[in-house]
């Protein structure tokens, strides 16, 4: 019985440690269109802006249309390259990555 308790506690500790690591790599990106310009906002879960994050914009075929970096406020904007679904990819430091699908119907 004691052996089973040890295994359970070890497994629980491992699981909790893994969950913490997974949450540590979360980053948020949001995008919207005003006129012919796409605006993005990028931030960590604690609200801190993503400074110097690499933003890549791809069309429906995966072709890169725009690349740039977020400013000190986590902002990046660019001219609307196409009026179709666009995938906006954010690569922040230390493995933080997320995507945002900007739908053509929202443009």
C-alpha cells in the first residue's frame, strides 16, 4: 500500500510540474482591422506587453505576406495585404508562441 502511495505522489508532483511549465509558455495575440490597416496587440497572461515579438502573417496557402516586430507596448500594425482569412503568428521569447485567425468576413 505504501508503494502505491509513493507512486501516486510522484505522479501527482510530475503532473503539477508539467501543468505549470505549459502555462508558462502562454502568450496572447489579438488582431482587428480598421480601414485598410490590421492592428495587433500581444501580451503575456500577466498583462505585460510582448516587446520585440516576431509577427508573421500568412495567407490561406501558408505563404508569408508580412513580417515585423511588436513595439514596447506589444503593438504591431500593417497594411491589409488581402481580404481573405489571414493567420497571424506571434513568436515571443523562450518558446512563447500563439496564432490568431483573422477572418476575411471581418474585413
